[in-house]
C-alpha cells in the first residue's frame, strides 16, 4: 500500500528521453514551466500539450503509471478548479442559492486546471525518466558556476541524493512500525481528529529514532571511507553532452520558439 | 486454539511491474499447545505468512482458521483475531515509544480497553514472564536499556495482551550469545506456563531442532516441508538445496558416521549426539 506511491519515482525503461543529459532535461523542464505561465490562450496550451505528449510517447512510460502516481495531486487541482469557478466576479452564467458561476470564472478555472495539469505531468516526467542520482548530478553541474560565490553545490547535491535515496527506506520503516503498533491493538482509523493525532505518537517516535539511527550509521560509513577529506572528488560517470543531446536541445528550442511566437503574434 | 491455513496465496502490488508472489498455495495445521518453528531462506515469505495469522495482511486467496473462526472474512472477526494472536515483529525494540517501561508495556492492554487495575496487573505479570524486575524498571525510559532488555520489554508489550497464540519473528536476530540464550529460555518458559501455541520464525537450526514439536520449511513462497524435527532434518540434502543447514549436533553426527563410527539416535541436541558417541565408544 504505502509502497505504491509513485510521485517523484523513477520508471526504469530504455528510451531516448531516459538517456538525455540530465542537465538538458532539468533546464528544459524549468523552461517548460515558465512557458506555461507565458501562454495566454487555449491554442498555446494545445501546443504545449502536444509537446508534452510527444515527450511522453518517446519516454515509453505507461500513461497508467503516470496518472496513478498523481492521484493525490489531482485533489489539489480539483480544489483549485472549484475555488476559481465560484470566486471570480464577472458576467453571471448560472446562479443557485448563494453561489454564482461567471463566464470569467469558467475561463479562469479551465485555464488554471490545464496549467496545473501540464505543470505537474511535465515535472513528474523529469523524475520518471531520470535516476535520482543523475538528477542530483545534473543539479550539481548546473550549480557549480556558483561555487565561486561560496555556494556549496556539491554538499547540496549530496544532501538531495541522500534524502531521495532514503524516502523508500523511511516508507518501509513507517509501514513496519504501523504494523507493529497495530499488532498491539493500535487503531489509526477511527475517532475524532484529536484522537487520530494522538494515535500518531506511537508511529512518529519510533520513526524519528529510526531516522536518526540510519543517519548516524550512514555518516559513520561515509567517514570510514574518507568522505570529505578535502581532495576534489572525481566521479565514475562524468555527464557528457552528446550529439543526441544537441539534437534534443535544438528540437526543444524550436518548440519554445513556436510557443513564444504564438503568444506574441496572435 | 489451533491454526488451520488452506491454500493461502499472497501477492504484493498485483498488476504492477514490481508484482511479487510472496505466498503460493500454502496449507498446514498447527494443533493447540504445539511449539512450532518456521524456517526458510531470507525472502522466502516467513514474515508475510505470520502477518496473515493476526490479520495484518489480507490474503489474495485462501482461508485461515483460528479455532473455528475464519479470520479472512470481513467484519469484527478480523480485529478479534488480531487480538487473539500476539505477533512479536523482527527487531521489536524499534517499536518502543513511551517515556517509561511500564507505560510502553501498558500500550497493548490499554488498547484492549481494560481497567487501570487490570492493566497494571498485566504489566507486572508480563514483565515478570520476560524476566524483568517491575519495581526496578517501571519508571526507567526504555531507551536507556541494553539491547537484550529492550527486546524483552517489547515482547512483554505483546504478552501483556494475553494472546492465545504467540508468534515471534526471528526473536534472537542481532543479539549476542548470552542474550540469545536468555531470550530462548524465556520463550520456552512462556510457552510452558501458558500452554498455548508458540510459533517461532528462526534462522538458527540448533534452536529449532532443540525446541520445536513441529517444523515448517518455506522456500520461494511455497511450503516445502511440514513435520516433526526428526522428519524434517532427515531430509538434509533438500534443506541444503534451499540454502538451509542441519543443526550442528546432526552435522557432527553425520560426519562421525561418515568417518566410520556407527551412531544411533536422532541427534536433535548436542546432548543426544554426545550420548550417542559415548555409547558407541563404550560398545567398542
Ligand atoms: N511490504 C512489501 N511490499 C512488497 N513486497 C514485499 C513486502 N514485504 C515483503 N515483500 C517481498 O515478499 C517476499 C517475502 O518477504 P518476507 O515475507 O519478508 O520473507 P522472509 O521473512 O522469509 O525473509 C520478498 O521477496 C520480499 O521482497
Ligand atoms: Mg522476515
């Protein structure tokens, strides 16, 4: 159950998108998000969606897998939709009791809905097609110009790698502790909010202790292998910008150009 | 109360890439009062199996009877079974969370809705059964205890619920030899004083051969053997094939016999093997 959460998860398969340089994918995703806020009409969204759709097909990640992991986020989208639908003032279309739906409300709700949807699918495509390790390597590489300004790029990337690495471990740990307390008759499902919050204590205390234990063991293991002894670390797999990355970058630049032209020419 | 398992199958994450058949058509019966052992290689499905016996996991298919109640049916039966079966998880000391030993042991009885007096009586009794001194430890934080003591407190937390079936998942994992012996003596003592079913998951063939009336062997989610220790350990070659071993006492006897000295006996404990060797030497 708790292991079935796929948000932010990597999907193992062989595809061109998987093999692209992580730096390119990160930059492209960021630009894509920016573009989603530049777009101001439905034709623009159609183009943005077409681009995303192409990437999804090329990535070979099953649609079912993408959508299932996003279930919790759809709740947020639905909430945004409802808020926009009822809160925006303007020309009234439908009215019942104290609520009224306006033309501007419908427009805004549709807009925000599509925007959020594309934004979430787009960014989850990044994590679905990029191993956490390559992702942090990419971030480190992108941040390294700022090292001169004193930004600890490597340390930040290492922290992220470790945090990502231990999400599944902590989920497993939570699952185990929950079961152990259930075996002692704990009940997490009934009662009012106060009771349920109290019922979390027998989970959270052991979970914190586990997290500290894991962190301590890891720190010891890293020190035993001389991590942070000061000499510059090299890596086994250097990220290289290949020909396919160049092609990918050009295609993406064309896509950007089309969207920006659409925005300013129509 | 007896345990009857029929055609039990459990599949983790069905229909997903990481689908895993953890239990495959398992059937067995454990009679009331039996001390049973469950052995198998890591990942063979032992923990998955025992979690079904107290309703924590629901089977994909198959039935589980505790006495006459089918605990796989929906309804209150499941929760009741959960409370009739006490499951001590692997590394149970990681589930401790209260400020004091007494409060932690009282967590289970409190969840049963018992009166404070009854709870207190059970805490005393449980701590005594696991060999800890109530007066000395009741106000001590469980996190200040040694590894072996923490584990006893955690086991006491389950015993305090007075389960009719006690299941222990690798109760001696990660303990030093002395704590290992102490915990096993304690389990033996609890079994004898309650007269209920005790089911112990273990990797240690010596302990299983010495303590159990019935042994279940699992391999890749299937039940490979089910019988008395004599019957199971007679099939030494098959056990080795699935990554298990014979108890030391039997391995020694086997090598001596191979060396040319005829020994008679079942060799389930070191004492039996020693006696058999002595008898054979005297007869010479
Ligand atoms: N919560 C879970 N989700 C998915 N797979 C699991 C889970 N727990 C165990 N498994 C898998 O089921 C199989 C049996 O595991 P387990 O019952 O823990 O074996 P054992 O206790 O004999 O080592 C293993 O392959 C394990 O990876
Ligand atoms: Mg196990």
